[in-house]
C-alpha cells in the first residue's frame, strides 16, 4: 500500500508571463527589491528567458518566476486563474511602500484591510495583480544587498488568491488531500492555510465568482502555482495520491533547481508540486546568483544559438550587463 504523503507546508513558487524581460527585471529587482536568483531559459521554449526572483538564496516560498515571451499579448485575469499574488512585508512598513509605489504611480488603491491585515494593491508593467500584505510574523529573509532597506523589504509570499467559478471542489482538494485548514470567510472569499510547516507562505484564498468572465493566458497572468514537497520521495507520494484521486498528473520533470509534477485542480488552475532541492546554488555560488545566463547541461551544446535568440539584459541600478 502506498504511503500517504505529508501535508503540504506551503507555496514553493509562482510562475507568470511577461512580454518584456528588461521591464520585468527593472520592476521586480529595481522597484520591489527582489533578487534575480537565476537567469535561464524556458526549458520547453529555449528561445525565451525564464527569470527567477526571490530572497538572497531563492528559498521556497519566496520565488516568483516569469516566462519572458517578447511581445506577448496581455492576458485577461478571470476564472479559473490566480487572481492575485500577495507578498509579505514586515509590520510597520506599509507606509514606506505606499509612499514608494505612489511616487511611481503604481498604487491601485489606498491601504485596505483583509482578515485583519493591512495591504496595498498594485500591478506590474504587464498588469499582473500584486499585493503587499503587512504581517507581524513576516518570517522570510530579505536580500541584504538590494535597493530596499531590510527593515521594509519583502519577505516572501503571504498568499495567492484563486478565482473560481465555484469553490466547493477546489476547497475539498485543499482541505481533504493537501490538508489545508479553512480559517475564515468574508463574503465570497474563503481562506485556507497549510497545517504543516511554520506558517511561511502558507495561505490560499479562494474567490467564488460564478458570474466572472473567463480568463485568458497572456502577459500579466499567472501560468501556474507550485506547492512544496521536501524531497523526491515525498513528491513521489504526492504523484501517487494525485493519480489515485483521479487527476491527470505529469511525469516528474527535471527543472535543475527543483523537480516538478503538474496537474489541474478541479476548477482548472494549473498546480505544481515542486521539491525544495537542489536549489538555486546547484550551479552557482550564492554571491553570483543571477549574474550569468545559466543553461541546463542538455542545452549547453546550443548555448551560442540560444544567446543569439535572446536579447541581452542589464541589471537595474548598476547598469551592469548580465553576462552571457
């Protein structure tokens, strides 16, 4: 009899789409202060960049990634999709961020409150819906060499919000299989939190929007969300559990910095289970993360062609070119 997988401890990463890699880099590194922890290419589309941002080491729960598809049309946020990606910031830092984002004409609204937490809503250059949520227990480790003072810096994810036509089947997956706990509801929003782990990057909100418009994939839209598995053995248990529950699940895919399996939750959002290891220092030391185009071993023979296919990038602030 197959072993039951451990409870999901939280979010591993979120992957979205951008139409302009340089503008994306300028925003997430230069404005939000996230570290570019890996510059590589989309393993399934090696003519385009795949950018990874996170804390100083790109720890699980801090990783926001982008498929950079130049000139991609803007998608439409609707159902079933990740409607918002929320970052955790320290208690008392909302004023810093409000002033910073307002000065750049990025704020969508004044500070508001949700489940007792204060937050700001804004969009990135492609229209991706983002939030900064003030938390008394912001547990992540900020990048100390970034452009944001460490006392105000983003710590990692606070939550994701799923927009669904209905919520019952998605809620059942979260609670019965993934062992999240329902911790509250406010009108059409229900909140679930992982029962394993330390509470970091562990929250999923589900919006029930039966009259919502269908979303479309494109720039400014989340492609998928990944949840954490500690290791390959635990991921194998999840593969068996997901398959046994009647879902179509992909084989294990080697993403170099983690191993992945994919399936669609009942509402239709693409979920991934990703391993914590090997991590982003597997092929670069911590001090040089994100400063060079890295390719998986099976693509190194095509490096020259890949370098010719992608546009060189410059790091914001320093203006130093990312080395090919």
